[in-house]
């Protein structure tokens, strides 16, 4: 009983790591740019498809694909910000949302057009196809790798934002855009790099997902809606909140599957509603004005 | 952007009333002149128009972008479908369906109206997908992925002993058309009423509206429930038309339809969503004959609209009229 609980908990936290990578980028972009990127799930999906394409192109080397795929998504993010999003910063925020929503529709059909509507599922990379025994249960080594990457990204982001000069500028811009501009921060360039970083994180999540989750055109919507629940739980704009929210949702899913299979899908939303009643701004959010 | 709306409202007045009457008569004559496919198509346009108008009460009027209106639409469709299957006549089933949409909006609205606009969009999408998850999983009641099938279209249930049967499509067409036109009249009345002006004040500047004594949250909440009612009505009218209700009625792609229709037609003009609904469904009807990738096409249309034509078709038209 206790072992099953522990094991299922580990599975839940592993699944949460994909969600964390998407929610981190979403929250970072919102925190700095005040733009909610609906297409962030699509970037996750592109991460999966592009990494898979590279994987086949380089003859099945997962590690090369993992290095290149997310960078391609970052490039797509650059095009999105510089080519499109930048043009609507001055209009109502609803139109910024709608612009990113247009890309949800476009990317969905583009991947169907290019890669076909079928599910694809590449093999687990060599070296991580084994398993370890944890608490008497067999735990795939790849899951451990995902846990490691999730933690590394968390630490990396913390170091980047808290300990580097560029991170300092990002935090300053997030706190007070006008003041940061007045002090000489080149906000438009900073926006581009934050968006590119967010896109890379989503692409990394998608790239990491391909050996264990099947690739399909609808995967972007599934994860963006969950990521919304995560940032509502944790507080929009807060990275700590995104991490904690992702873990909560991952655990809810894992234990929900075990004990309440019929309501498993609804549990995350119920969790969100409860948090909204008790703490409308989310666990780590700042109260809105 | 505001002067686009004022320019068009100057053009309207009694001429708008005359236009509405002409369109109304034309639409009612469709069953006489054309076959059942035309009736089916026009009804679909009318239902989407009503759905989009209810959405635009929040978007164009109040500045709140909801991505979850399908929850209320599906609520209306499922409740009406269930009542019809239980043997209730058409009119009371449709009415209760619309009320179910309003009741759901009361619950969802209580969560959503407290937040900023960005949160509003996110929360409505999340609650919309919550409704989808329920419809999808609660197989005993909703039929799961099969949906509700074999919904009968029986008596009207309004005229006592004279009660006609609505089984022939042409009769149901007239019934649904009259209900949609009544709803459009109510929504128009609402748009030009002090309540409508209050919503616009909130759209322009919520803080200033609050200072001038408007209860912003309460006003938005009322608008949200009214929008839920008419979305529910649109869904409830669909159930006897299709005679089935599928879970896709609750999916976010359904919520996207009023968004598309409103943006194409123009969110700042009352008739925008109506024109947009006709153009959207007409375009879709044509595009699906050439390609299955119609979402890609609409994505590009939406992109162009957001970048260059934020006033939609009617916004562009009113600019042309003004400059002429």
C-alpha cells in the first residue's frame, strides 16, 4: 500500500516535469511581457515533432535530436515575437491573446500537413531504456532522467534570474517596465530573448516527451489547458508557483488514476476551483490591483 | 476604434429597423422557396449568430474575451436533449435548456468575474474544458463519446389544444427562427440600454467606472449570466435540429466559433457577429470542399484580422462609408 503510494507519487512527479517546462515558459513570458501565450502548448508540440524529425534525419541519435529540436522551436519563438507579437503590444490585450490563438490553429494543421495525422512513437534512447527498482517496483530509468532534467532546469532558471546580470534586467523589467526602460534597459530586445527562452523551454518539454508519450497533433492543446490550470494554481508570473502547481497537478492525476479513475480528468479543475476560492491570486501570486 | 462604432450607429436608426424587417421576412421565406438543405444551413447560421452575439456581449461590449462559452452552449444542448428524450414538448425543453446555460454561468461566473481580463480568458477556457471532461466521462447521463442520440422533435408545447407538431423541418425552422429573432431583439435592446452603456464604460476603463459608482463585478456577472442564457438557448435549439448532441459541443473548438465569427464580422458593431456567423459558415462550407485543413485557413484569417482589420468586416465597411 505504502509502496504503491510512493511509486505512484514518483510517476506523478515525473509527469509533472513536462508540465513544469511548459508552465515555466508561460509564466516567465507573462511575468515579463504581460502576454499570455496561447500558442505555448503548440510550441511544446512543435518541440516533439521537430525533435522527432531531427531524430530520423541524423539516423536515430536521440541526444543530437534533443540538442537541436528545442533550438529550432526557440527559432520559431523568435519569428513569433519579432514578426508578429511585437506589432500588437500597443493594442488591447485581448488581441494579443487572439494573435497567439491564431497560431494554435495554424500550427495544429501545419504539423498534420507536414507529418501526417497519425500518432508517432520513437523508441526510448539507448542507455536509458533500462529500469531501476525503487521501493520494490520497477521504475524506468528514463523517468529518473526526466526528474533530473526538471530539477536542473529549475535550478538553472533560478541561477539565471537571481545571479546573472541579464536575469537582474529581466526581474527589473517584470517589476516595473517603465522604470526599467527609463534606466536604459532595452525592453524590446529583452522581450525577444525572454520569449525565445520560454519557447525553448516548451520545446525542450516536447522533445523530452517523445520517447514516452506518443506524438499527436492534439498534444499542444492538452498541455496548454493543463498549464493554465497550473499557473492559476501557482500564481501567474511566479516560477516557484509554476513548479509547485505542476507537481500538484501531476500528483492529482497520478493518484486520481489510482483511486478515482472516472473523475481523474476533472480533479485538476476541482483543485483549481478550490485554490481560487481560498486564494484567488494563486499560491505564490501577487494580489491583483 | 470607438468612432467606428459611433459612425455606424449614426447610419443606423430607423433604417436598421427596416433592414432587420426585410432580413426577417427573407429568412422566414426560405422554407417556401428552397429545400431542406438551405433551411438547415440558414438555421445553423442563425444559431451561430445568436451564440456569437451572446459572446460579444462580453467581448465587444465589455472587453472580456471568453474561451469557454461552449460550456453553456453544450449545457443547453444536453439538457434540452435529455428533456426531449424524456418526452417533454419542444418549447419547454428549449427554455429549460437555456436556463441551464444561465445556471451554469452563475457558477462559472462567480469564479471568473473577480479577476483581470487575462485571468478571465484563462479561467473560462479551463472551466469550459472542465465541462468537456464531465460530458466526456459521465457516460451514464451524457452518453459519453456517443453523445445523446435519437432526440425526438415532437409537439411545440405552447398552444394547448392547437399545439402543432414540429417534426417537419420547415415548421421547426419557423419556430427556431422566431425564437432567434426575438433573442436578437432583446440583445439589441440590451446593447442600447443603460446597462449596455455601463458595460462599455467598463470596457473603456473599469477603474473609472468603479469610481463613478458602477458595481463593476456585479455588472460583469449579470452580463456573464445573460450571455450564458443565450449561449444555452443556441445550444438548446440545436438539439432538436440535429436530433443528436455530441460531446464536441463542449470542446474548446466550439468556443472558438463565436470568437471567429465575431472577429470576422466586427466586435464593435452590434450586427458584426451576425454577419460574421454567415461569412464564417459560408467560408467553411466552401473551404472544406477543397481541403481538410480549414483550421489553417481560419488561423491565417484570424491572424490577418488581428494584425490589420481589428474592426472586422463591418468596421472596415463603416470606415469606407464614412470616407465616401
